[in-house]
């Protein structure tokens, strides 16, 4: 008994061989090994950039609120909760003393876990509580804030005359 041929003589073979699939898989692995680190670095830079924009916005809010309300405001950072906020400084208490308790205007804004803030004018870069106070003219004695990640950071400078925060490109 004669076996029929596996392929019809007028028909071309369809599909891929195992070797062709292995070559395609090797090429894709090579491309991914180059693309993944670039994508992860871009995501880290984007996370720092987004946090920097948010912190700069809160600094601007504290400065603008101080000018608009005629009451000093402060930007605060808590390393314990890794978050920041803008607060109103109540300068008149019941007995007329200055620098009374803070009146919170809004809650804490958390930073991503991989990021931290520190005051730009401090010699050490350890995360801890700090406050930048804006007077009724929107000015501050603080020089700026640094948003820091594991291997990159971004600096926000506060203009001494206007109190306007500016992100410095690294």
C-alpha cells in the first residue's frame, strides 16, 4: 500500500518552522532588553516632574493666598507622612501675641513613596519637617525646595522679591 504524499504537489507549505519562531523570539528579546530600561527611566523622570509641578503649584498657592488674604501663609512638609500642604498662619490670637496657631486650609498632599522633599538651603539632604513662610507681600526667606528620587532630583527656586516658584532644569 502506497502512502499519499504529505504535501499536495501544487500547494506551498504554510506556517513557520520552529527555527524561524526562535529567531523572531531572540530579536524581540533583544529589542525589549533595550527598550525596558529606557521606559523605566522615562517613568521615573515623569514621576519627579509631575511631583515637582504639584509642589511648585502649592508653593505658588501659599504665596498667592498670603497676598490675596493679607495673612502670612506657609508651605509645610512632613517627612513622617511624606506629604506637604499650605497653611494660613494666624498672627492674632486672643491675647494679641504674634505667630499664633496655624489654620489649615486643606489637607496633606502625599508624595509618591519613592520621592521626598528637602529645603534647598539645608546642607544635609535628609528628609525632615520644614516650613517656608510667605509674608503678606508673597515673599519668602526660603530659597527653594528639592524634589528628590533615588537617582535624580529637580530643584524649585523661590524668587526673593516676588515669591514666585520656578522649576530649574537639571
